C-alpha cells in the first residue's frame, strides 16, 4: 500500500501499458469466471457416478486432440511471450514457458500413446512411456504457475534490450527439456517405475501416486496464486488450473483405465485448460485493439481540429501582417500625390519670392494651395484609418463631373509634362452619387495616375479619356481609358490582388485598395483592354436620388 492508501498494483497498472496481465477484472468478469468454475464442478459431479462406463476405443482421438491442444497452447504461449516483451515481468516469462512446455510435451505424449500411431508408441516407446509423459505434462503447468505466483509481485524487471534473448533462451530450454524427457521415456523405458501392464493399471497405489503428486503441486500453485491474484490473467489462470486438477481427480484418482467415460471427460478438461486463457487473451486483445482504434480515431479528429486551429491562427497572424503592410503601403501610396504636389508648389512659391521683385500674390496663391494639399493629405489619412477600422464613413451626395475636373486639375502638371492629351466626356445630365467623396476621389486619382504612368514610355499618341455615364440599371459609371502598354490577358484579374504589381517600383496596393473602396460603396471595379492598345478601367456606383 502507498501513503495514499492505494494498492501498489493499481499504481503500477496506471503507469504501464494496459494489457491482460495488469488489467483488473471487473465485477462481471469475476462472476463469469466463478460461473465457469461452477459449471466445471457440476460436470465432474455428473460424470463421477458413471466414470467406469466403457466407451468405444477411437485410436485417432488422441492425435486429433493433441493437435488441438498443441495449437491452443502455442497461441497462448506466444501471446504471453508478447506480454512479457511489453511489461518485462519475469512472471510472464515463467507462465509462457509453462504453456510452451505443455504444447510440446502433448505431442510427445501422443507419439508414445499406445494405439495412437503404433500398438505401443513410436521410437521404442513402451507401456510406461505415455504414462510418465502424462504426469510430466500435468506437473508442468502447476510448476509454472508456482513460479509465476512467486515472481509476479517482485520489482525486478527484465532489461528491455534483452527481452528477445530471454524469450529465445526460454524456448530453447523448454525444447531441450521436452526432448530430454522424450528420450528418457522412449530409450530408457525399462528404468521407469511400472504403472501399467497390458494397458491396465497395475495397482491402486501405483495408479494414484502420480495423481496425488500432481494434485499436491496443483494445490500449492492454486493457494499461492489465489493469495496474489490481481489481474484478469490471474483470474483465468485459476480457472485453467482448476480444470487441470478436476481432470486429474476424475481420470486418474477417482477412476482408472482408458477409453471409459471418465477418460473421455478428462480430455474435455484438458481442452478447457489449454484454451480458456487463450480465448480470454484473444478476447481482451480484441477489446483493447478496438479501444485503441477508437482512441486513434479520436486522436486523428483532435489532430485535425488542432491543425485547423493552428491554421486559423496562422491565417489570422498573416492577415494582421498583411493588414499592417497594407496600411503602410496604402498611406505611402495615397499620400504620395498630395506630398508631391506640396513639394512642387513650395518650389514654385520660392521661385516667385526669389525674383528681383518678389511676386507676393503669386507666392501666396501657391502657399494657399500647399495648405489645401496638406488638408487633403490629412483627409486621405483619416479616410484610410476609417477604412481599416471598418468605421461608419461620412457619406454625402456629390457631383461626379466636378470630381473628375478636380482630379484632372490636380494632375495638370503631370499631364502637361508628359504631353498627354486629355478628353473629358460629360453626361448630358449632371450625375450625382452618394459616398465618401475623399475615397472616391482617391480611386479616380489612382486610376488616372496609373494611366499617366502607363503612357510615359509610349512613343505614339498619348490619349487619356475620362468619362461619366448613366447605365440602364441606374448606376453611374466612370471610365478611365489610356493608350499605354496595356495589361497582359493573364494579369487582367491579378492586378487587383494585394501586393501584385507590373511596375518596377510599384507597391501592388493601389488597385487592391481601389477595388476595396468601390466594393465598400456597393459598387464594382473592373478592367478591359483598349483598342488598339492600352487599358480601360471602369467602376460603377449607385446614383443619388438627386440625379436629374
């Protein structure tokens, strides 16, 4: 017992792999084992009064039963050796070796049994050979259980590196022992005490002495194991040992001779001894494997959920990074125009002041424009902040044609320096839309600036056409067409992706921001190829009620 009052076995079982050798039996499993023992005892009591009744001699019965017992004991031994390799408990090696001994000696017993293959057995077997192999056979399991019971609660464990060697040595030792016994009872049968003459037991004392020895060994093994039984394996080893003792009591002590009812009933108990632990091992392994399969399936589901959570966190982190980059790129992109205008106007104003006779009125005009550009830059920044915060934007109704004129006026210097011919096409009636005027102005300013940059390297005509029109669905469409280099067909949709650009010094944010702004206004933005060259950017906004 530990300080907390828990059995040492319970603590060990939690720390070790859950197998039959350390799984405690449930209440139902205990009741099942007790019911099984009661059934075996009832069979004994029902058979005893008729034990001496002679039944037909079936010579093939012994080798057939031996084959079944050999297979069952081999499977049981293999499963117990496997549990030894997992838990590395010497007790499991002892009981596994006991079942392996049973599997091998039962074959030796069948080979020497009179009438099974030859009248007296093969390889020089005599009448005493099968009898003494029978006693050796039925002494093997009690001795193995005694070793198992004495070793099972010890703390000594086999080294994990040498479990394979230990199993190999055990198999070799058991094989050598069985071969030695077989050699002794066949080649030196004359040295064995006589128990049978002409296939009949010689005397009551001679026939009972072997049975009493086996019962004594079995009683010791049962007492030791009963005091130490904790696991499901312990419980069913008790059942197997009881079946063996009932067989010996019925077929050897309480009755005599062969091929009578007691003898055939004893073969049934032999089958129970060989198979009961195997069946429980296989059933428990099936249950544990099913539990492992369910646990593995749950683990896979948890792993998938965890992976989805990790992917979601990664996407959220990437989105934050992209959003941060987008904010920085957007501010740099959108503020560049007002800053460039402020630099140009400040240089112009300084030149007016540097003249011999300063032109104060003209310098004042430039400085007033610088102030206006500064206010426009502040409005742009505030609009960007509101866009990324998803705030409610200030929506007003404004004239689209006036907005186009303002943008052309802001870029007049660039248009003139690059020799670009501008054509503005107005709608017959004034067109008004409702939205954030600063943001829509930035969209149009971006599109016109892109058109200018697209035509800088063109040697032919440089024409910029900006128009507004009323669509059949009531929307207001603004179009910006240029005669620049145009956009490749495969890039027509990608140009709106964040961080995608076809410019050498581009940031890849302008058109992405433009589309986001237009979509925030419940509109659409797209691009078409122009003829014979260039591009046409068009966007649609809902018209105001005030459109005449």
